[in-house]
C-alpha cells in the first residue's frame, strides 16, 4: 500500500474519532506529534513514516507483533517501544484499523465511548 493511501486511511480515522469527547485531531506543523491524534493531550495514534502507530497495552502489542500484523514502533532511537505498535499497512481492512484506533483511545483514557462499535 502506498504511503499516500495509508495517510488517507489515517485521515479517515482522524475524522471519525474527532467527534469523540476529548479527542483532538493532529495539529500539523513540524516536530514529533504533528500528525497525532490526542485524547486530553495524550497521543494515542499517529501517522509516522508511512505507517499508522497506536499506543496500546504491552500485552496487546505482543499479541499483534506475534501474529505478524506489524512491529513495535521505534522512534529512531534504536529501542522498540513496549506500548507502541506500528501496523503493517498491508494487513487489515478499514474495520481493523478503526478497532485498533478505538482500543488505543480507550487505553489513553477515552473510556466506554472508545469501544469498538
């Protein structure tokens, strides 16, 4: 999948989740977090280097990585992060992407409104 297609899917997630209480769409600009969805100031999903990255519980990230659905996110510091999952853009349809985004929102504290529908 082309990076532009992944970005379009991420933009769709942003529009979908921007209506949830406490969710703020990416601010744009430059620097870390410029393309990140936030819940009450906490990043829970972002577009980085052609992939969508989600903050999820470590156990969930272990499961997703173990199933071959992506890798742990590395912020170019040489150490993969335990609670950050970088989704393989070739795996999963739109419903899968939304489910992961809603799980990430719930993990950030978005509560019941973030549960998959």
